[in-house]
């Protein structure tokens, strides 16, 4: 199943096929009565993965990946 919109992603979560981590101030999931949010506090560092379609040409993608790398990669 291909999911393109945030609402599609929430549907996959509501179906029990996925979980989602969203920023604390993102209230879009509150639009559904069948979903609840649970705060995750003091989470240990974890792996972040960006998945894209092969050959994706959206110029924002490269900027997003660069920003994510700059913000999420710890100095060794």
C-alpha cells in the first residue's frame, strides 16, 4: 500500500500496521478519535532512516537529507 499524505500514514497507524513518532507540537493526529499520543521522554539515541523512491528528483529531498545529517549525526 502506497501512502502519500499524512492522513494515509495515520490510517496505517490506526490499522495497527505501523507506529509513528511525531514532534510534540504536531497536533494532526488529534484529528482522529481512534488514535492517542503517548509522550516519549528521555529516549536513547536511535537510528534515523530516510527512505526515498529511486531516482527521486525533488530538490527539497537533498536539502532535507543534508539538514537531517547536520542535525542528527553526532561528532565522533
